[in-house]
């Protein structure tokens, strides 16, 4: 009987010792990892066994029994959040689990520039290493349907800004976020618009904003550029915008806009067609949206680039021709 009690005591002592060792390893012993810094991804619905196997494949030594015991004692077995995490050595299992439970995922960012076309935006999204590319290969019509765009096409439907996201986020989420920001910005600007503007809808204002974006050389000229095009719309004068014509040429444009290009009729050639283009021609930023809805109070109908980024604005053709002769012809 005494022998049995002695064995039992030794078993208890051994269990206590093993528990103490496990607790020490959990709290203080650094995990073995293949590299000093690891990006580890935890997928949704993997379960503890799947998570442990995935971590080991990614170079972090966390066995299933160890993970199972630690999460059961912590009460966190069902609270591990999917995502991508940066693990820098030395890291203990306690610190790792604290971060995974808190969802302290690795953040990334993506930037879209004012004046980009949708094609340029999509190329950046398609090649971003931290996004999950769920839209890869989708036709544009199918893509805009998935993200809730109701306009005729994707052009101009996203606000150019810098967006932060958790690594591993679906690219569709980025499209949705950028579209929501565009809609919110446009709707707010439309509600506060100046009176008497020649737009039938916010979409027409967005088209104008995209033209202003591509035509503006410096910030100080933005409202004046908008005023010129608004003034032309009011009197039925053609916009005669080079960027719209270039957009209509597509891949045919070789970087040099020639007279035959100005005569080549397309829906976007504002030298041959009156009114606004059918769609935006680029991603307009906040400033261009504001300018399109709050143009300067000037009567100018023309402008020409000085060559330093700024423009000269003229009320009549004679003054415009003089400005062209001074700032453009003498440079040729």
C-alpha cells in the first residue's frame, strides 16, 4: 500500500513538474523559427490541428499538442483570428497567441494616384503582393457587378487615395472601399454644389471632374480650368480637350497628339463632338470634384499652358491666340 502511495506521489510530482515546465516554455521559451522574421498566415476554418500544421510549414515550430493545451488553458481555442502576422524572433507562444487572439494582423497599404485610368489602378491591384487576387481575370463588367458599381463602366468610380488593409485582404474589398469613398465624396460635394451648374446629375459632374483632373497643371489653376469648361458647356461650345481625345484614341495614341488625331471622331473626341464625354476619363481626386462643382467666377473660355505648369486664361479668341503665340509657338 505504501509503495502504491509512493508511486502516486511521484506521479503527481512528475505531473506538476511537467506542468511547470510547460508553463515556463509557454511564457518564457522563444519559439524556434526558420528566419528571424516570418510572415505567417492563418486561414479561416483550419482548426487547431490545421493551424499547427500550417505554422510548422511556414517555419514556426508549434506542435498541435502544445497549441491545444495552451489554448484550452487560456480559453482561446475558438478565438484565434485569421490573417497574416509578422513574427520577429524571439517570440514566445504566449505573445504569439496574445497577438492572434487580438487580431494584430500585418497591415499593408496601396495608393492610387489622381488622374490614373482604371486600367492603371487595376494593374497596381493585380500586382500587389499583400492582396488576395479574387478579381484576377474577371471581365470589367463582371468586376463592377461584384463591387456594386451602377455607373456605365468602372472608369472614374474609385477615389484615388492611400488605403491601408490587413495583408491577405481580398482585392474586391479594396475596390469596394475605394468606390464607397468616391460615392460619399461625390454625394457630399453634389449637395453643396454652386447654383446654376450645367450638370444633369452627379455623374456628369464626375465626368467634368475627371477632365479637370487631367487638364490641371498646378493646384492654383484648378477652379479656373473648371470654369472654362463650365462656361463652354453653358453656351454650347465644344470642350476641345486634348486629354479626352487622347483617351478616345486608346492604344493608338503614341505620345504625340497630331492634327489627324484631333479629326478622328470617337465618343471622347471633344473637338468633333459637343458636350461631355460618355464616361469619366480618369480617377478624379477630391480637389477636382470640388472644382467641378465650385468653378471660379470668371468668364474665360480659353486657356493655354505657359510651360511652367501654370496656364493663361482668356475671355476671347483673339486674346487666346496672342497667348498661344507667346507661350506655345515661340517654343517650337
